């Protein structure tokens, strides 16, 4: 994405990164006054689920009194569905497993997921994909929206917890649409306070700061869950570039302030 300082016009490159990178480089050479927000190469990094969460895993964030942030144990499968059961056993992953497409290309299909309950069903999955250990989280997902240094958090309903009895009695692969988009908002629901409680602000601020630096991005959101039965154990399960900010309360003001702040910091103009 880049922005012209006078018109405040924004141009987004959601795909075709090779062409977009070349176009952007050429445009910047001709228009040095343009402010680059998020370069296509950095955006492409979070469009692959193999590399998407690496920054979170490397960070292994832990703040005293506020909690820890990690990623679920995961495995990449690029081909040969018949090899999946052995690969899962070798990697030591525990069922049930969430299966997600490896590449996030903006399509609805790239955000679909499946939940595999037993070993024999794993070979029914369709690579390339990422397998993540399913973490019980009370059926609530925290969508953490980041716009520059601004942070907004929205609760969404997610997949329900899986108990031991269900794990013993269920078999097969259950497919779901994009859960966090399809589900209703959990903002006004009557939830267990331990489930509904938002992640601590200092933890989110530190996480957002580190990911902005590591990813080289300023406009993204984090899908985050709290392990059920804990207050301070969090997992990042997805990162999305330039998400639907319309779901964020007062997003117009947040986004406008972000763009104006960029212009002010670059040209030191008093608006």
C-alpha cells in the first residue's frame, strides 16, 4: 500500500506481488513524495501460513503478570495426503487438528478450515495445507486490529471446545467456512468472565510493537485465543493483512488519524 501526501489516496496491492513490486518501485522513483505504508514483499510473507506465524514463534513473548503468547504446534504438508498420518505421528502432534490452506490468496476458500478428529481421516485432507493442534479456548476468538500504533480488539465466536468424550466418539473431518467472519459478534453475549476477558493491554501493545517491526507491516490483524482454563496463556492462530476494518468500532477515525499522522510525521506540517 502507498499513499500520496497531498490527495491522501491509497492504493492497495492484494495480489500479483511480482508485478506490484515492480510497479511500486517504478512509481516511487518517479514520485519520491509518496509514502510507502506496507511493501508487497512484506505483505506476501503473511500470505503463506508456513511463514506467517514465525515471527510470533521466534518472539515467544512473556510478560510478568500479563501472560505468554505463542503459536499452536503446527506442521506443513505440501503434497501426498497418504503421508499425513505418519508425518503427524513423527511430529508428535495431538488430535484433533485444524487444517488450513497453506496459501492465503484473499479467496473464501483460503480461509476455510477443517477439524480432523482421528488419524485415519487425515489422509482425506487436501494439501498443500498447515495442520495446527486445536487448543480449547472457550469458543471465543479475539480479533486484534492494528492500524499503525492503534490497537482495537473485537470478540468473535469461534469453534467450540472439544472434550475427551467427543474425541473418543467422533471420527472424520468436519469442514467449516471462515469461522471468525461467519460467526456472530460475541461483544454482547453472556459469557463466562474468564472467557470474555480481553487480553491485557500491555501484552497486546508489546505484541503489536514486535510484530510491526518483525513483519514490516502497519495494517494487519491478529487472530488470538486464550487457552481455556487459563488466564494468561494466549496463542496467535492467524495473521491477516489489511482486514475488514469496517468491523472495528470507530474505524473511520482510527484510519483517518493514522493517515494524517503519517503525513504530519513526514512533512512536519501542522494540520
